[in-house]
C-alpha cells in the first residue's frame, strides 16, 4: 500500500508521485494554450486555416482542465485536522476514494482494494486522541 496511516501523529502519508504527474499535465495544458494564442495571433481571421480552427477547442479544453487542477491537492502528508470528510466515487464502475480538505481542495487517494478504502475511512473517522 502506498498509504501509511500514522496513528501517532494523526496523519496520512501518501507516496504516489502525483505532484510530478499533475505538474506534467499542467505543463502540457499551458503549452496547448500558448500554441493556441500563437496560432490565433499570427494571422487575421480571414487567413486562418483548418489547423488554426482546430487549436481553439484544444485551448478551451486545456483551460477547463487547468481550472480543474486548481481544485486538486497534491499534498503527500495530510494531517487529519485538515480533512473535512472522505468521498467515495464510482469512476467507470471502479470505486475511487477522495478526501475533501478544509481548504476546499480534493485529494485523490490511490487504493487497490475496497479493504484499503475501508481501512482509510475508519482511520479518518476514528475519534482523535487528546494529548496534553
């Protein structure tokens, strides 16, 4: 399991390399937007060819994907204090666990089985230990 449940410090430690994957996808989306703007500004509208018209929907989709990435978190260590609640979603008949954080972002959790999801949910929903 790529997720470690640290009961002593009451936090989740996730090792899934998601930060690099999201960075690469953001880079591709920015390059799509840049290519769209270069294609649109190099010639007047009357001289646009098919390829130029093709870049407009690609740039718009890239813009929406970039907006979606602003709603996602890539934190690798998440204290339980920052978790608002877990979210179970079905994605193409496959269950996926996400965490809704208090800062408004969501963090997707890589799990391989329903047993892991239940274990993580029980850890998150367990009462906190009071230490003084």
